[in-house]
């Protein structure tokens, strides 16, 4: 973990409530896809945890949804503004377990961390399939970016306004070697139930400190309680225990 000052170089709308922010700064602590940063926003006590979408040289890309006053303030920040970030948080995805034909499944704002994962997997020569799930056409983002990496991409929308009508589990392919996923818990449960291989699941959770001190984001696993922010957010499929 490292605290660094980053400078905003871009802060744009992606969809109505989703923004893409690009920042310039020290990214050396970001070692794996699936890690996150914790952003200090002036006027707010708690930092905001946001998954890393992409890194390149000294550039960091974050995609976030405006869901409250903190992210609303973030969305109004201009190019050139400075932000204090804790970087290198979370364990991230392990790509060594993927096999030759991994499947990536993302839902809503669970999609961004999967982009850097897909970038790494395709860079390793893997044949990557991607399923992106949204509620409606207006919410779809990053389909083309995944395609440009060479991924086979399917998009589902709950209302059928774009792509395949239904949920991400309605687009599951017949053959895949491993599963990587991130999204809301109901989606993760459905993916867990309907996939046949091992995999890694990244959990979205409210966090206080973001680095394991407050124990506010603990979840139960087969080996006891783990902290989503420090021991996760990525868990192996075999260790997950779903709450009743």
C-alpha cells in the first residue's frame, strides 16, 4: 500500500451515471488486475474505494458510478485537480490458474476491473471470452474496448434492448477453462451456481478503511472470516460460503 498524489488528466461521462477518470501518478504498487485504490475527496471523512480499470506507464484509469455525494463530487472535478490515493489495495486476480480459454463475466460497475484482467490474459496468449451484463442499452459500456483486445464479447440486457435478453448466465458458452467474475452479489451467486469450472470471484462491499484495520467488510469463508478489502476482494470459488 502506498499513498500518492495523482493529477486528473480526464474525467468524462461514459453513460448517464458512469464516469471514466484518467490520472497521472505513481502506479508501481498496482501489481495485479482486480486491485483497487482508495480516494480521499475533500469534505468527506471516508475515502472512496474504486477498482482499477487500466494502467499504462504513469497513467491510471478508473471507472466509477455516481451513487452518492462523494462520487458526485468526484464527477465534478476538473482536469489538473489533485487527488490523494492509497494504491495497491486488495489481492487481485491470479491469471496463472486460467487455462487456455478463460471466461470473464462482469455486471454493471463490476466490469471495469475485468478490463485490465482481459488485457493481461490476452497478453499471455489466452483465448478469452467475455460476458457483460447490464439492465438496458443505455448502460452498456466498454464492449468495444474488450473487443479491441481480441476477446469474444457477448452483452446481455435485462430488458432485451441490446444484445441477448436476460442475465449473464443466459449467455454462458459450452466450453471454457476457468471463470473470472465481478459484480453485484445476486449475479455472483448465479454465476457460482451455473458455471462448471473453478474460478475467482471479486466482491463489491462497503469499506471503511480499505486496508483491513476496521474489520467492517468481513465475510465468512470455509477457512473463517476474511476481510474483503485486504484478504480479497477476490476469492476462489471453492472457499466461498454464501449467507443464507
